[in-house]
C-alpha cells in the first residue's frame, strides 16, 4: 500500500482535528476541576461559619 499526497493530507488533517478536540476536552475537564475545587472551598467556609454560629449559641446557652 502506497500513500499518495492526498492520503497524507487527509491523515494530517485527521490528526490535527483529533488533537484540537483532545485539547478542548482537557480544557473543559480542567475548568470543571477548578469549579469543583472552588465549590468545595466555599462549602468549607460555609461549614466553618455555621460551626462558629453554633458554638456562639452553645456558649450563650451555657452562660
């Protein structure tokens, strides 16, 4: 089997599109990962603040 010029062009085009799609998928995954990290941080902040509020209420009831 011999490759002609058009075969090589089609193959390189296919490789380029595959690479571009791969990069797009990676970018989407990284943005999803960053969003989930930010959500986890905000949840921990919310939990900490609610724990502080609970502690204040407990201290007030103890006094």
